[in-house]
C-alpha cells in the first residue's frame, strides 16, 4: 500500500475532530440539530484552515443515512462514499480551472434533477472568487432560489473579490488562522499516534513556520521526519527551515548591546555559512526580540514561548525601551532590504544601526555616574588650590584645617546629583564680573560689521559674515567658560587665614547653607517636598538656557534618577509630589487615571522607597494647580521654539535673504537646537 501523507491521513471526518474554529462549528452544528438549513453557505479563510474539510463534513451530515445530524455516523454508505470521494451527489468544483460562463451554465443545467442516492445534491465550489463576472451573473438566480434538494457550499480565500450580490445570498463564516499552540499540540498528537519521537521545541518551530495553516504544518512535519531520519528534532527542523539557532540570536544581541562590532561581524559570517537565505535573519531577530519583550511583561509565558534559561537571563538584563528600539529598527531594516546593494550588506547595516542607536532614557542612565564625577571634580578643584596655598604661605597651620571640610561636604551630597547644579550655578554667575572686567574683548567684530555693511547684495559675502559671527560667538563662549573656571579655583585661596581671619565661611558656598542639614543626613525625606517651584504653570519662571524640566523642577529631577520605565515613568511625569505632615502624597491628573493600576503604583512606591528612602502614603487623583513635570517640559519646549523663531526672524542673514531673494520663513520648519 502506498504511503499517504499526514495532511490527508489525518484530515478530520467529524466536527469534533476539527482543530479550533469553534466560532464556526457551533452555529453550523446548531443549524443541523434544529433543522434550520440555509441553501447557501460561504466559508472564508486563509489556506489550510479547514474550509473544504468543514464543507465535506457538512455534506456528510446532510446525507447521512441515519438522518440530518451534527454527528454523522461515518459507517453508512453515504458517509463512506463521501470520505472516499466517490459520492455522486457531492459535486466538488474547482472554480480556478472552470472560470468560463459555459462551464457554469453546464453545471446549472443539472440543478433541476433530484439527487441519485443522497438526500441533497451538494455543490461544493472551491475558490469561488475565481469565477468570471458572467459566471457570477449566471449563478445569481439559482443561488437565490435553488430547488429544495440543492445546497451550495462555497469556499474562498479572498471574499473581497466576491460580488456583494453573492455575499448577500449566503451564510458567511470566517475561519481564523490557527493558534501556534493549537497546531503544536495537534502535531504532538499525530506524531504520538505515528510512534515517531519528537522535540517539543521543534513542533513549536514548525507551528511558527506554518503561519496558522494546519495543512502546511502537517506537510512540514512530513518533511521534518524525512530530514531527521524518522524523528523530529530541533536541529533538523532548523536546518530544514533555514532558521538561525536561538543561541546565535542571543550571541548577536549580546554583542550589539556591548558594542562589539568585530565580534558581531564574525558571528554574522558564521551564520551566513549555515543558513540558505541570510535575509531571514532579520525576521528571526525580530521574533526573538518580541519573545524577550513578552517575557519581560509577562514572565509566565516563558514555557509557552520555549525560552531557555539563558534567554530569560538576557531578557532580565536588557531595558524594555532598548528592546522596543531594536524591534523598530529590525522592522525598518526588513523594509529597506529590497533597496540594499546585496542582502548581506543590508543585514550588516541593520545590525550596526541597532548598535548605534539607543533610547535617550538609557543614555541618561549611563551618563549619571559621569555627571556625578563632574560635580565631584568641580568641588575638588578648591582642594587642589588649597594645596598650592601653603607653599606660598610658608606652611601656615590654619590652611590644613580647612582642607578636610570640602571632602566631608562632598561625601554628603551624591544622593541627589541634580541638587549641586542648582546651588553651584549662582556661585559661578555671582563673581565672574570681577574676572570679566579685565578680559580683553575680541577685535573681530569690527571686520564683520564692515563686511556686512558693504556686501548686502552678495549672498556669498552674507554667508561669510555669518560664519565669522558664529566664530566670534564660539570664541566668546570659550572665554566665558575659561573665566568661570578661573573663578572656581581662587575660592579656597580666599579662605587662607593669613590675610584676614574671616574668609573661612567662603569655603562652603552660601546658597547651599539652607540645604546642608538635608545633605548631611542623606535622607530625602527630610528635604522640602520635591514639587514645582511655581504655584501654577502661568507663574513658572523659565530661564533662557533651560532645556529640561529637571533643571528647574525638583520632582522632575527625582524622576530622572528613579529607575522607572514604561507606564510607571509616564504616570510619574503626569503627577505632583506633595508633602503632608511626615509623609508624601502623589497627586495624579484625572485625565491620566487610566494609567493608574496596582502594579504601576507599586513600582513608583518601591522606587521612591529604595532610591530616596521616601515613604509614599497615597497615590490619588487630583488636578492640583502645581504643574507636573510633563507640563513643565511642554512649557520649556514651547518657549524654546518661540525664542528660536524670534532669533531666526532677527537674524541678519535671514533678513537679507528675505529682502534680496524674496525668501519666506516657514514657521512649521523651525526647531530649537
């Protein structure tokens, strides 16, 4: 006896054997049980989901010798004949090969004759959307009012191509693509009955490659059995499908995160020698990143996804924002692959792009230690200057006494990195006036001014003037930075007790005096409530050089230092933290209440407790007048955009272009730098 493929051997013969499609089977079985039988049934869905199979079982239910039933016996002559494909009253028609109107008319000429052996004459038309327009017109009248002994079963993969007049005459049932787990479970059952050993992970890979089609999954299983020599193994399935092993995907992702470009190209070359089509690598990487993101959100799906312990550990190490950026880059890379000079170069550029781009939140987290070091270096500068002072003072004793006071203050402040920026800036801006006075002003402005007056009609001279003005601006900024640095260094020199006995208090900056008790205790709960400085958004004062809300709002600065991600960070940015008695309350704007749930509230409370030792008593809904970090950032962005438009409108080059060439300034194209 010849071998019968699994897709035919394991075709369902009853409604109970059909995998999935319960939303279709239930109304069909209820109609058969109640006897309310429509004359035309339309089954739609992608390939291999059971359209023809359900139609044949329906024909068997209509013609079973035991009567019309939802559970045909499968033993009578009609049931056996339908299963074997030799029932004369079941006419299966392939519309793709019989598209002419003559074929349809020949078919309809026999509709009037009663069935030979069965109860009903059943016309099963597969891929009915392939019929021509004239064929549909010939079918319409019969489809609307057929004889009582005729039933039409139509199947199609593209119902959009059917005329609306045909759709309105049929009961329409949309079959869905099968779930990956449903396919894997059915494949496991089939292989157990066939006594063929298999790997669970291999069946999941086959189910993923089948893309919702049970017939495709059974065909791939036949191929996998031949590939693995009468067994289905993960290695054999990956080789058959040309898939990349999961450990190789993990290696690529680890090298991308670590920025190991040379190792990344070496791994890519090794993979290129293993898979037949390298373009599939981006799709495999996309699925892998998707699985890691799912595991981060719902750890319980690890077993369902087939993630190994190493994959789970990698998912725990990667930030969620980074995975989202990687997913978007991979999607864009697959779109751009058709425009690449060759497949490998397109894949390489996509992977290098993943290594180059990182979310802003991740970069801020990585730069946090650098910012702390900068503050420490600035405060350590007076200590180095104080070491030079004893050399000129011939070793006086009070100088060493003031030297350890600076490190003690420095050690008490690293808990809140943004705070030293608020207190150190007034010191830099208060005293540079003494050092800026003797600074010689640059002598370049006279030449650009003359050049601008004498070259209004030349675009080239205008561009040259612009460049010189920009060079002057940069030089002034550099001079200002050098002057500010020179102010910081002499501060401890004034603390020497030799000139006068009172300069000692100048070692610790005056603006930090009110904050000293809070820093000394290193507990943020003793600080003032980190809420907005202004009572309302209208009264908020925004300096010209402000870029981030964290520069002027203390709650925004605290949020940037908390390890909050996703919905928790978004909710925190749309809330106001207020101190009440000995505890704190987080007021959330009412329009953001859909973000407030138990897990988000727990994440915010835990972050404040662990990072700032701050006890949050309540998270409630209230539209307080104080602005939230998100509203402050919007106000800052709006002000920067307005300033940019004003500066651009007052720019000499822009005015000259408008006057001489009729240029127009597009407000929508202006963006602040």
